[in-house]
C-alpha cells in the first residue's frame, strides 16, 4: 500500500493506493476462479476514524482513494493507519507518519 498524509493548515490531506487485483465476477467466471475485490477500507489516526469506505467489484485494479479531513488535534508525527479487507476475508494494514 502507498500512503501519504500531509497537514496543510487545519486540514489533513490523505492519499491511499491499495495494491489489489480487484477480480470482478465476470472476469472470475471467464477464468474459472472466484471474484475477489476490496470490500472495505478504514483510515484512522489513533482511535479516530478518518474515513470508512465500502466498495464493490466496480472499482479499478490498485485503487487510489484521496480525501481530506479537519485536523482537529492531529499533528505532524502522528501515525495514520489504513486497513483494507477483501471479499475472501484477507486484510492488509499499513501505516505512515503525518507530515
């Protein structure tokens, strides 16, 4: 996963790129496999949930999610943690420092 979290004034600007094949139902049927795609993404700083997103199979391979939130106490050096879960139940967690 590629993560960026940067403070600009009182706004935290974030970018998350999840590395995942995002196999759709149609592609899985053609290849004789099972559909598997990211179903949920959660970004947190400490106990504070910045964003929680439910996704479907109609998101591109290696999706990028960009968002911004009010900093409200988040400071440079804090750790932002992002976790995604896919349809098969696999999870991936990475973190980065807020700059």
